C-alpha cells in the first residue's frame, strides 16, 4: 500500500493474508438522506472519541482554502469542499467533552446519507509491539532500515533490489540500520503493518514509522500458503501464518522472499504512547475510530457510520460494531465505496482482533447539513 505517512502503508490483514481487495457489492443507486434514528446503535455509541479524532482532522481542514477539495485525491462530490466543512470544524473546537455533547454536535451539523443496496468488506490493522536494540548484539540480529540516501521509488521496483536481495546484503545494512529486532518474523509483520512500537533494553519505547517502499509489487504470502496446500482458506489468519513460520523458520524466510516489496522506516523518539501511529492524513490515528478508506470515494477527514462485526480476541465469537468513524488513512488494497480497514490500536490484543478481522458491513456518510442531498 503506497502511503506517504507512517501507518499509511498499512495493509488490511485479510488483504495481506489472502490478497483480496474487493467487497460484496450490489446494484448502484444514488445517495439518499436518512434520519439518525435509522442508524441502528446511534443513540448508544459513545462518539466522544470520534469527536476528538475529528478535531485533529479539522485542524488540517481549517488550513485549506474554502474552495479547495477536502482531499487531493478527490472523492465523491457528495462531500463538497473544504468551505462546506469549516463551520462545523470551528464549532467542533468549541464543543465540550462528553458523549452527549459529541452526539449533539454531530446531529446538529451533519445529516446521514446512505448509499442504497450496498455492502462491502471490512478488515483490520494494528500497530505491533516488539523487542529491539539500537545496536546489533546477542538476539538482536534483524535490522530495520532507513531509506538509502537519495532514494526515489520507481513503480514496479525497476533495478532496485528485492526483499531477498536486500536481506542477503545488497544494501549497506550497518549504515542504514535504525535498530535491530529480536525476531525476523516480527520484522516481516512490521513491514506488513507499516509502523510499530519497539521496546528497547533500557525500557524506552520508540516508534517506527513508514518512510518509503521499494516499489516492487506486493505478494500475499497467505495466498501462497493456501495455493500450496499448507493452510486451508478458512483457517488463514495472521496467527496461523505466524505459527507456520515459527515451526519452520527456514521455509518461513524463503516464503517472505516471495514478496519482493520492501519497506523503509523512520525512527521516532519521545513518541506519545497514548497516541496511535501517523496515518495518511498526517495525523495520529485513534484506535477503533480511525478508518482506512478508498480516497477516490471518501476524502480524508470525512465522517462515516460503520456497521459490521469484529472477532473476539480468541477468535471464538463475534462482536457487533455500530460506531462513528473518521476517514484518516488509506491503502492500495482498499478499493471501493464500501471497503474499509479499521485501526484497532497497538499491541497483542489489537493484533489478535485485527489479524482475524474480515466481515461484511456498510458505511453511511455523514455530510454537512447545508450540502446534504
């Protein structure tokens, strides 16, 4: 996923596992205004976290010219231009905290707009945590690299080294290494997610943020395992792929080399652990409230009501989801109006949920009242 900022390279894990990028779509129909009472769960959703996330997006929107698009990638004309959102953004900054105040704010300034007869695919991503060191020693033998000096990505990779070539010494690893990880499997999943937290031996926690990608095409190793009969389609998850790689590390390393794409990072010190990684909007993501979307349909900074379900941490059950989200991230595998990737947060619990997340659902847009159809 070619994204410019930190978490912005993150792939929905179902896409990583199986290479799927589409949703469950039916016949097209025009957008229709509906009432908030038609949004099941609207009255019980605590939108205070969404308001906080929206305020961060508003800080960007308020800097735009009123005639400017909300997003350089365009989006559905339904969302209007920056000037259509700026009055709501100014009001958001003055809205007091609390679930009731947040709900009242959204109901006053926005109108739900449904895209009829559509459902799509929703996946999840997270920020992994791992152990590492700033110098190479002991168990810390797997480097995380900064981009080479003067690096410019060429689509398709060109003559730039592949993942296998880089890991076999094609670049000056000692010069480019930001730090060294304890586990090569952790390193691979870091590349899939595009950002991560690393706990150093001193106890300090640093953040690795996406800096660049090699340009070589991404290949789903989950799909390869299914095609080779190593895993059954219905059992594929981040957890089952990781277990397969841990059982046979040599084959696991060879498998990762099937994916020629390689990710480079930036090292961030003194990162606020209470905030998520940086998304495509250039802002910290909010767990459970930031959504990666197809920007050709939904501009960054817009509001979307999501209904779907996510797995429990142990994968044995399902949890209904009905909540207001902010479009703050994107990804090359996120294609279509009813397609989204939920940011679940950082650490093992978020990873356990995100790694199994793959469900049908629906997005309903919240549009400024003055321009709603």
